[in-house]
C-alpha cells in the first residue's frame, strides 16, 4: 500500500459526519449510520439493561478525531495491557478486560496467519481472556482469514453462515456470542463484510491486533467495530507469540511483514501493506526464549523473508547497496543499508546449535552469495530453499512483474545447487494466468521437469480486485483450461518429485521427531532436513549420547532413519538410533 493511502483513509473518514473516525477506520456505530443500521447492529439484550444507552452517551462526548489519529500513528504505543494504560475516553478500564471470556480461534491460509493467531492470542491473554478449543463453549469466535484466492475467501463465507446458526441458537441465558474477522479478508473487504454478514461484530486487519481488546469491548456493547488501518512500522516486535500447542517441537518467528514487490496477480501488498522488518535484537530474544523452552526448530517467517532489512538504528543505515541474485530486478527503487538477512541468519543460527533453522517465504531475487554460503556452512540451517517460480515462461513472468526471466531463474537454480550440494528445492506455480498460451503452459511443464522440485504448491489463477492484473490484464484463460493445466502441472510435479525423492532410498537421514503418524499408531513421523515427512515404525533403539541405553523416540528427538522407500510426498524408513544434530554433522 502506498503510505499516502493511510493518510487518505483518515482524511476520508473526516468527511463522514459527526463521529468522523467512527466508521470502518476504527469502529462503526449505529448512531453514525442510523438510517442503515439502527435496527440491525444493536443487540437487544444489551439495550434492555441500559449499558447500550450509557455507552452511546459516552461515545457522543467521547473520542475526538485527534484521539484516533494519535492511536493510529503510534502503533507501538497502543494498548498492550489495558489494565495499566488509559482506556479511550468512551470505555472504562473494566470494559477493556476479557473478564474470563473464552476465545476460540480458527486459522485459515498461510503460516503467517498461524503466527498472527499466536500474536492475537498473546494480546488477548494479557487482557484477561481465556482460550478454548471447544467451539460450543466460546464467547468470542475469531477467524484469522486469507484472501489470496477466491476459494480461500469462499471457504470463510461458508463458515460464517454456519457460525450464524450458532449465534442465533445461543440461549439468552448466556452472554451473546461475538464473531470477529481478522487478517487479510478483513483488510480487503472491510465494510462489505459488516454489511453482508450482520452477525460479524468486529474486523481487525493484520496491523490492528493490538486494538483487539478495544474492538471487543465495543462489540460487547452491541456495536460493530473495525480497525483496518495498515501501518508502516508495526511488526509486533514486543509481542511474544503464545505457542498454540505446548508440546510442539517447532515454532514460527515472524521477522518481517508486508510486501513491496507488487507482482501483478497478488493481493498481499494490499492486504498486508508495505515491507517492514523487525529489529534483529527482538528476534534473537524470541529465538533464545524458544530454545530455553526446549524447541528444536524455528522457521523465520515473512512475506519476503530474505528481503529482511533492519534499519531500526541509525548506525545500520550505511550506503551499502543491495546485492540481488544475478539477472534479477525489483519493481521498486533499490534500497540501501540496514542489517540484512545473511546477518540475521548468522546470528539466529548461533543461538542454539541443536535448533534447526528454516525460513519462508523467500523471493528468488534476494539470494546473494553470502546467504547461500551461510546455508552451506552452518549445520543447523536446513539445506532447503523455497524458490517460487510462478511460471516457466519468460513472457508470462513479465506479465506477472516477477523481475526475472526463465533463464535467470534456471541460472539461479544451478548456482544454488552448486553452492549447497544436496539442497532440497520447492516452488509455487500459477496455472492459467492472464494471456497464458498453451506454449507458455508447456514451458512451465518443462521447468518442472528441468528443476525436479522436491516439494511444490500449485494453484489455478484467481483474479483479485485491486491488483495490477485486475486493472490492466484480461483473465482470459477459461476456467476449465486453467483446471486442466493445473492437473497437468500436478501430475508432472508428482512424477518428478517421486524421482527426486527416490534418490534418498538407501541413505541415512537426520529426522526431527514430531509425534505419532496420523495413519498408524505403530508409526512415528518427523521431518528430514529438506522438510519432507519421514514415517518409521516406533521401535527401541540405541542412544548415541548414552551408549548401552535403549530408548524410544519422543517428539523433539533427533533420530537417524535409514530410508527404505519414497513417494512424491513422503519417505519411509527404519529408525537406527537417537542422536544429536552436532553428532550427526560431525559424522556425515
Ligand atoms: N491466484 C492464484 N495463486 C496466487 N498466488 C498468489 N496470488 C495468486 C492468485 N491471484 C500464489 C502464488 C504465491 C502463493 C503464496 O500463492 O503462487 O507464491
Ligand atoms: Fe505476492 Fe509477489 Fe509479494 Fe509474494 S512477492 S507476496 S507473490 S506480491
């Protein structure tokens, strides 16, 4: 998003009447939209007991436009613990507290959303909310949503219809159920959601999670509340996400947010805003804490994770220009200075040599040699790179504004393979983008054959409003052709991945144990360095650090597994012994 757009939003809301910011910028009231919503957005049970009346009168004398400007422009200072900070003028401290209300989260989409759920939960937990995994006992249901494709949004609309029934059936003896939409869909659709689904009580865009206690307090009074303001600097650096599953062996650590690339098909820059990185020091602190908790794997997260650039301190801002991968360009003016991804990766990997480090999702343009060298040298950085190609046709890549040709991409693949022997590669592809011909499609098929990825994510193109492709290009590949091409890509990907994965048969691999296999209680499952799932029978084995001791593998253990068979998605094998990452690296 252009920085000016934030300002424009605020200004636009100024023109909307007596309670200027009280529209979708921050919260929507019945008073401000009385002709439209007076009968639909108040909950009768609250009006009866006078709380509604009291709230409305406080609201009328309450927030000024300056108040909203203040809270919008300094996100880092916003309420993180309402029990100690001043509430906004129209709410009491007590109303900002969760008072043991139970929140149920449902997460859709990418790993970024999994991490966002943990951030949102961390904020609500501090405000006195409880968490439940039982939908029936929830007082608040929050859907963390995805807008990347039409299908993802449709799933959420369908879910909202189911939840509507839950809300309607709720006995009057219980407190009213509140439903909130968080994340990309809240950002993209804003008022449309509030208008279409009257039972949605609150919206919070990806940069507005600190505001959740206030939004929920407003929703509690029967008003619809929304904050979809995007920020230029919100990274939630000081919010330690709460791990959803306390027994997990791995965690996500968000290191940057947003995207400046503006690929022509993609809604992400519009829903998640501009690229900004979290300070290195706060990332290291989080990784250290996770290591102390015994976690064995950390995945650094960001929409363009390897475009990381910490310029939070003046001394980081030198004039050193950015090294891009050879043959790659950016859609924006080249940035300079800051602590870059190689620095962060180096520091993070030093925290705990027994902790595996992964990162996703990178952009192929930001793989300078220093990053590749580090991955090669450091034992605990996994030799696995996600290299989203999107298409194998240079013509389509240009229409997508990806900033590289097929040739530059293939050269990068060769360079990565030469720099990191045995590296595992994965990719994203889109079938049926605007103007894609059969010849273009065959080029993508041939790229899949040429590179032979281990893991792949393949999608049919889905037109998204606001994007450059929506405004400038024609979504002219018929749906059935898109689906047929997608099927062909999936078939070819599977054939090639099977071949690639079969080269592991007979090898001994280091596997981080995750737990029981979903298919059989006699089997355990874990992941190898390349992030492929490895299944093996749960059997007694020797522990190399305690010779003579017989053990069974537990989640979080490193074990050696001899691979006996492989498919396009999984490896199977026989467990040999329990070991450590250091021991494995010293002996392989
Ligand atoms: N249609 C289909 N796939 C898309 N992606 C992003 N936008 C779209 C779209 N409009 C895919 C890209 C991206 C992945 C996360 O989702 O392949 O890398
Ligand atoms: Fe979307 Fe491109 Fe940014 Fe990835 S790099 S989030 S595909 S705009």
